[in-house]
């Protein structure tokens, strides 16, 4: 029996009304962005995907505060345009929470896909990049970029491919500049920033 976990709770401000994304097995899906403030005052603007039946009972409006509960999922873009790995929070449920404080929490447990990379930022902070495979019940897997800092980075760097890795943290957005054929474009990356590493026993099998 495999130990896997993928659980996200976001609470923030709706930046716009949901827009149609795609239809799968006669079920329509819509996307929107949620702005979640950090304790530092910085904000993460995170992509959310929700099915029509999840949205239909909600009276959503731009600027409204809502809570999203679901999973962080990945999609491999094979169109040849834009990012190869597209991430979004798949909403299982939504709730209107006008007076609640911002919240950004994720729990993950999966397998390390390739050797972690330990590096230093220009300011000298140690950071470790991890690619984690988290299984779904339907037999598919989500491939999720994870970063750890400082002591956690050094601990994560000792992991081998195939090792189980469990952690708690937040989903964050990061804006960067990419130069393509002499043209500089602004891009946004999404990743999980680890706050605490956990034991596999803390994540009961699904």
C-alpha cells in the first residue's frame, strides 16, 4: 500500500470571475485566480480549476473572499508553447468566507522523481529543488516542484530518487524574466515551499 497525500486549503480574494477552460467526459471546468496574502504582506496569485457543479451553488464576485479545498495537480503541456508543466489547484469544494484570515496550506507525500539539486541564491541562502510524484486514486500521478530552504534544504539534498518525501508548506507563485530569441518575457512559476518535513507515518494511506 502506497503512502501518498495531496491536500490544499487556500483562503483568499477572487481576482476575477471563473472562465471556461475545457470539457472532459461531459463535465465542464472553469479556471480563476485566487490572491492569497502572506504574513510578510507579499501576495501569491494562484491558479484554481473547478468543475461547473462545484461552482453552480456559489454566488461568486470579483473581490470576494473564498476558501478552496482540493489538490495541487499538474498537466503536461505537449503543444510546444509556453510552460511544459502546468500547475493548478483542483477545487473539490468552495466556501464563501468574507471575514476569515488568509490561509495557504498544503500537505504532500510522494516519491522523489530525480536527484534533488542543492544550490545557493545570490544572497547566499541554501535552497534545494525537488520534483515530487504524488499518485492519485485513479492511477495517474502529479509531478510537483518543491523547494526547501536552509537546514531543510540540506536534509532534502540527501534524498535519493524513489525515496518517500512528506512535507507541509504553502503553494507560492514566483515571477521571473525569461529571455527567448533576444526577447525578455515575464513568466510566473508555481511551486511548493516547504515549511516542515514530516514522517510518512503522519500521512495515513489513501
